[in-house]
C-alpha cells in the first residue's frame, strides 16, 4: 500500500508536467513568424483601433488592457479585458475587437498556430 501511495505521489506530478506543451512552449530564436494584421504588424492593428474606436465613450483618463487570441484561421477569439478603468470604454474596446477583420495567423514550422495578444490602451486627459 505504501508503494502505491509513493508511486501516486511521484507519477501524478510528472504526468501533469508532461502535458505542458503546444501553446505553452517557449522557442528562443526558433522559426516562429508573428501574426500579421492587414499585411503589417501591430502598427497596422493600432491604425484600425484608432479608426474604429469611439473616443466619446471614454469618460476619464486611465489604462486599459485587452487580450485576445488570433486563431489558426486568423479570426479574433477569446476577447477579454484584463485591466480597465470604466465599463463604457471596456465595452467599446470589445465592440471594436469583435469587428476586427481576420489576421494572417502566426506560424511555427510553416504551420499556423494560435497566439494570444495583449494590447494596452492609455487615455490621457485632454
């Protein structure tokens, strides 16, 4: 019985660690190609946000951070606001992200992968 308990205490944690992989892997200097928005990088995405965001919804200064996943087909999914200062601004940010056209997905080894992007927005007083 003691050997079974010992086996459980040793194998169960090892099984948990062995399942970490895929999206959680870290590649240093690997062959990962970042996702692209309208043929460009985050700069093009920023242009889209500035064009579509209704700044009249912002009631005060502050920082907001949105996170979303660019899926293997380029669609924006799993939208969430991780930091915000008022509900109206956060709601507007979600609206704009839902309206976002497809990205060119990130790739690793030539195959599309899904990635999470965290996008901060800082609003200052006029």
